[in-house]
């Protein structure tokens, strides 16, 4: 057997410079330390994006506005949208990290992998299937969205505000996935095993 | 000749509710009135997104962080990225509105249409062509971005920070284009003719 | 800020030799001078294709047979088909030149850009939308055209002859767009501003 | 075994009306009778397109200008371009009819099927492979044609006029293939067996 | 006219080593000699795959299990599936060899070329059209197969076992086509002319 | 919050009938019981495919010929090919089941998810990257495989036999993925957690 040319070392967490906590603006650092305290580790997205504090702040504000709000979507359903669309965009960070969050929110150790690989074969309700069909259309061919797509969602009892939420989450992770692929953002090892 | 079934009325500016200025939170309203004073009209993106004030604030903060900053890209070049990637996403609002801004910034009445239709045939420098090739890759297949793509940009004398800017602008408008297509955001008539 | 490597000069009107008016066969020259008199300038398509007089004559005869005939499609509708399909083919010459003609024929300064960027969001009638859906199918995946596609058009009150016209215009500009992209045909500056 | 619902009858030669020879304008009829005398049968493309005499005349003039001219491409090579691009467009009429002509011109009973199915695996020279690569690019993504593509052909000793020919043949059959798919043009049974 | 750089020699039957009959394991050799006796020549697929006797045996066993069994599909219909999906995969060997078998089984000299080029325009029954639509979906986007696709086939009077057969044949030739393209498997000259 | 229409029950392991162990032919049953003894559970692929004993036997023989043989590829590398190409085909069963096997073979709890989501960002050697690039080409566009692709692999020190292995594994799982998507094959819950 031919031996591999060299053992492979783990890739770095970003292609771009990553600031130290002590070099960050106080508000950015505070946010990161709060997450660290809650999770037990710092998800790399925080460190990678902290390279640009203004973009970091806007990114986090946008994320929270969509993911932490009240509404007709459960927190697990919001994460389903993230996982399905991030898989379509082949975003390693988002699938691994939000896959873990989805397992936690849904209290289901299988659902994240099912949705990431082929959401059409996942153990979800018809309503959730309609939600993901719409989210995938926003992610992959938003230019074809028409009134009929909206109506199809409404028939599954999504309110007008829910429709905005589904679409806006898919749209926000279109940005997030591209930033992760641009920076080569590496998921923390901790995520892979969470809530399995 | 068969007569069209009915004359066509202009489509509305959004599929979702559009708040009145007087119903908006003061900071949102203030931002909009400042734009109105400067431009002579309110670009519809402000009215459409104001339906969700928290998302509005994050969106505008993100936009300003990328488009109004200093760096190796001119303001015209930033708009070139917006126009090229928004055309690939068939985003009517962004191509029309940012096309107008590009004509103004570049002092060139032809450049926006050239880039929107086929940026490979536009009157741009080889350096700008490399910039748009990279931006299009982020917009359309970010999962394939590798170190070689970064190096290709660096050879055209883009700094590491410039590379982030090019990619981040393409990523941000991946979000913006999807919100416009989701909401059916209509460009103001005023944009079409500006700086022709 | 890094300075662009060099200012960009406008690209030439063709990658191939462009004959002088005085070197053209008399009938080709006469046709071109007639257009010049009517329009005030010579659209570059005439000069670029005159490199091959026999192809020039066949091209113009085909064009006139489809675009100048009577029938159930208005002249503006014929131009809508040209603009929508040429945009899908990213043909700079055809979108810019026929966009101008569409604005003139439709007496509507917005319609050409709307259709070029995303015809699904343009201010058109449902009948025109069906016409463009069919034309785009001919342009992009004619191999899947079936009787059901024809019936869908007929239900919008297009005659059998109209169906041929819609398809044949899309087919002719499949040729035209490819010749423009092959030759690097440059739209005249005059077109950009016409009828805005 | 379940029995097929009904035996299948051959499809008609066109979805649109097909004129009788005696109803055609004299010049159209004369052209068709000349072909019939030479070939022993009337290729259906003549009958199907004769429904529109002006388009018929322009189509045939264009065809002859490209396929019957002198130049650096042999007649067999011109037919190779037709077969390769028509197969990519899934055009039954053009692959079957021009496949037969290619077998005759190349005096090779295998070459047409080889090129239609996968031109990359056909028994052709490297120069012919470069020619077909270029033709396929014109057929399928002409918007990306750049100076480098032209240079690649020139390195294989194609003159500037040959490059035009290769591209123009691919462009003309982009039209022809779409007309055949629009009309449901049926190849004559005679073609299948010719020169096998 | 520029002369081709060199006459083209036929490509070899495989990119990989091809064993001699006398070097093959007895069972492999016996199978091949039986085919040779029946057909009058040895189809290249046997020689090419005999390079790997274990894979050869499994391949042939799989093939026979699907193609020689009883059931609701006629032998001609099984070959239709092979030809349609192999054409979509641009597999020269399978289209040429199974095209010949289809002509024989269907006693129809036209059907193989019709299906290979565009099965939507072939002289087949609506039931066969449904069968090929399903087979193409398995070949090209099996991940989207859902219960509705199965039901559509069942409505055309295919039994549950027939549905498996249609899908499994398409799946098996997904393997076969890739082996042929990997090895550069060349069809025997004899196939081209059989049953024309 | 709107409540989901109904709780979702897990999907069945196959859309087709699944035989009982006691109804299977003795050799099929023996093979399955051997696996069960070794693994502690019966992977569903065995039960689903046992519906067709002849196909079952051919499938397993083919699998073993490729996956259990000696050669220049490690067992982990063979599984990398399975996981990468099965993810591209969105095959839930293969990604989950072979992902588990890959984690075991590579003694690496992260590698399967990394490769499934985006193999370009996985912790692998340049040689393994070249192997997966080739395998993906076989999986997704085998018709474009040329001698240059083979040479690129050879430069990474893969022998001619290794090249066959890489391609043949990708080809075999093209079949396997389609059978899993056709049957709606459900991965066993046990796989998700193995070797994390």
C-alpha cells in the first residue's frame, strides 16, 4: 500500500487573522465571554467574525432578531431551516454547529443529520416539509418565488409573519454560509458530539 | 390582433405590510428621513424592511460597515460587486437601485448595464475583472472557494483586507437579494433614469 | 487605496474585422445607410455582421420576417421576448439595443430593465407572462417542449400562428445572442439612454 | 405481463400545419423539388418550415452560406459541429438527418453516433476535438467566450475566418434545433439507415 | 484548407489492461465464449471488465437478475430504460450496444436513436413515457423521488415489482455507464449496424 | 404559536416489502445473521435488498470485491469515497451508515461529517483530496473523464489499479445511492452515534 504523502494537520479556524480576546472592543469581548460561560467553549464563528467588529455587531444583531424572537415557528424549526439551507450551500461550520443546536432544541439525536443529508427523507411533519421546501427555494432560486409559493405556505397554517421568518432565516444564512466558506471557518470539535 | 386580457398595473412595493413613517420607531424614521432629504425620495428598501425594525437596524448597520468604509476598493468598485452579483441572482431592486449608484460613483452612464448583463464584456480593468470573478464565485458557489482563489486576487494587488471586503459584499448581497425577492421589493421609478 | 493597474479603454465593436461602408456590397451598404438615416446612427450589429455579406442578408431577412410581420403579438411584445431571452443568454448587445426598442415600442421607460433583470417581477399582463414563460423554455430547454406547453399558451388566447411566432423569435435570438457573444459585439452608446 | 395501453402510432412530422407542394410559392417548391430529385425523398425540414415561406427562404440562405462555403473546415467537420451541438440540445431531427450527412461526408459509418453520444470519446483528431470544444461552448454558454478561447483554436491552426465558421455554425443550429423542438419536427425514416 | 494534424486512429477498447481469453479464470472465459458463440463476436464490455474477475462476476449476475427476469416489463422496455438513461449519462458503449439490442427486441429500427436523442419525442406509448420519466429521475436526481412518483407509475398499471424493476435498471446502469466512462470502453463496430 | 399538524412518526425502512429472516433463502439469511452477530444489529440495507435475493447476492458480491480487497487505498480511504459521493447524491442511508464505518476505520470522530458536508474543507492529505476530486467527477460527470484526470491521480502516486478502485467505488455507490433513494432506505438509529 502506498503511504499518504504526509499526515494531515487540522486546518486553522480562519483564513484571515483572528484577534485575541484581549484585543477586542469591550462589547464584542463581553458578548463572547457570555457565550463561553453558557456553552463552556467559544464557538469559532465569534472569533472569526470579531476580526471586523462592526460587521460582528451587525451579524449578531441580525441573528438574534431572527432566531431568538417569538412567533409561529418553534426554535427547533428555525434551526431546521438553518441546517437544510446550510447543507445545500455545503457550509461546514453552519451544518455542524447548528446541527448540534437543532439536536438540542428538538431533543432528537437523529434529526440534524437527516435534514442535512436529504430533508425530503427526514422524520418531519408535512407542515415542516412545506416550510423547508420554501426555505430551500429562497436559498437556491429566490428569483422564482411567486405568490403561489406564499399561498402554499399559508395553506399549512403559517401566518404572514411566519412566512417572512422562514424566508428571512434562509436569506440570513445565505450570508452566513458565504462568510464561513470565504473565511474557511472551522467548526469547533465540541459540536460534533453534542446531544447525540 | 388579440387584445391583452387587461392593462397591467404596477406591482406594489412589497408583498408584506409596509408601515407608515409615523408608525415607525423614531430611530428608524430618522434614518429614513435623512435619506429622503439627501436623495429627494425614499428608496423602497427602507420602507419594505422597516416592517421589522430590529432586522432593519441590523441590515443597515451591516450595509454601512461594508459599503461606507475606507480600504483598497473604491466606492464604484464596491457597487460593481453589488450589481454583478445581484444580476446573477436576478434581483430587480438591487440591480436597478445600485446600478444607479454605480453610474454616479463611476461617473459612467454605461457601466452598470454592462456589468449587469455580462460583466465579462464590461469596460473594466483586468484587476476589476479578477475582483468580479471572485465575487461571483462567492455569490454562486462559495463552497468551492480555496486558497488558490485568494492567491489569484492577491496577485492583482488586493490586500488581505480587500479580499474580505470583496467576499463580504458578495455575501451581504446574497442576503439582500433574497430579501428583495422574498418581499417582491419594487425599485423606485426614480432610479431607472439617474445618471444616464 | 491601491490604484487600478490602468484605466480601461472601451472594448472594440467586434473581435473580427469590420468592413468599411465603401467596401461593402451595394445592397448591404444601402440597407445600412437606410437604417442610419432613420436612427441617426448605425447600430453595430449591421457593421459587425457585414463582415460576411451572405450571412448578413440571411440574418436581416430572418429578422424582418419575424419582427416586422402582422399577427397577434404587438411589436412591443415581440421585443419583450427578445429582451427576456437575450438577458438569459447574457447578450450585452441584444439586451441594450432591443431594450431601447422595447422602451420605444411600449412607451414605457421601465419595462426593458424590469424584463431583463427578472421578467417574473415585471409590470406585464398574465398573458404576457405566459408568453415569456414559453419563450424562455424555447431559449433554455427547448427539448422539453410538449403539447401541454402549447396548450397553456392557447388558453391565453394565443393563436397557433402566434405560438409559432413566440417560439421562432426566441429561436432566432438564440442564434443572434450567440453571434453577438462570439464576435464580442458592442452595443452603441446611443442605445443606453434612448426613451428613458 | 401488463399489456401496453395501446400500440403507439408514429408522431406526425410537425405540430403545425404542413403545406402541400402545390400550395407553396414557386421558388420554395422549386427548391424542394430539387432536393427531392437529388436525395430521392423530401427531408421533412423543408416541408415543416415551408409553412412560413419568408422564414424558409432566410433559413435556407443562412444554411447554405455556412455549410456550402469554402474554407479551412471540411464539409465533414462542419457536420461534426452540427451533430455535436444538436445532440447537446437533444434535437432529434438534426442529429438523425445531419448524422446521416456526416456519415456520407466522412465516409465513416461510426462517427456520427460517436459524436452524438459523447464527442470526447469519438475517433477524431486533437484539432477536431478543439473545434468541437469551442462549438459546444458557443452552443451552451456563449456568454463566457473570451479571447483565450479564440487563441486556443488558433493554436490548432484555425484561421480567424475558420473561428467565425465554427462559432456561426453552432449559433445557426442553436436556432435550427429550437425550431425543430418547437415544431416537433420528425426525421424521415430514410435518414436512420443512410451510409451505415 | 488547413490539413488535420494527423489522421485519427481508433481509440483502444479500454484505458486499462485487457486480459487475453487464455489468461482468464475458466468461468469468466466460459461465459465470454458462450456469448461469442451466440452473437458472433465478443462485446467489449466482457473483455474490459474481465480485468477484474470478481467484479466481472458480480456485474454479470446483477445484469442478468434485472434484464433476464420475468415481469410486467417487456424485454424491449427494459432496453428502453437502458438506452434513455445511458444517453443522459453520455455513455457511448451502453447507447451503442443496448441501442442495437433494443432495435432487435422491439423489432423497430428507429426506436433506439429516437430514445437516445430525446425520449420525449419517441414513438412510444404514454405508459412507456411514464416509465422513462421515472427512470430518468432515478438516473439524474434520485434524491427527489417521493411517494408521488411511485403513484404516478402505479396509475399507468405498473405493479409494485415493476416499479422496483424500472428503478433498479436505471440504478444498475448508473454504475455501468460510469464504469464505461471510467475505462473508456469502446463499443464494437458490429453494434452500430445491427437491426437497422 | 401554531402547533404542528401532527407529531411525525419515523418513516419505515423501505417503501417496498421487507421479508422476514425466516422467509429468506438460507444463504441470504446466513449472510445477514453473520453481520448481525458481528455488529450487534442488522443494517437495514440487508433487509431492504433481501426483497430480491438475486440482486442481493450480486450487490453484496460487488461490494465485497471493491471494499474488502487489498491495494493502495486504505479501508478508511475507500469509505471516504463512499461518504463524499453519497453526500453529493443526498443518500441518507449511505452517508449515515458509511459515515459510521469511516469514523471507525479512520479512528477519527470528525472526518465523516467533514467529508459529507464539504470534502474540500476536510482534514485530509493533498493525495486524498485528489482521490476525492476524481471520485466526485466519476459520480457527477463521468462523461468528461479524460486521460488528464487519470494522470492527475497518477502524479499523486496512485497506481493504475488504484485508479480503477477509486472510480469503481464511486460507480458502485452511484448504484447503491439510487437503490437507497428508490426504496426510501432508512438508516438504523445505531449508526448515528457510532465512534463519535
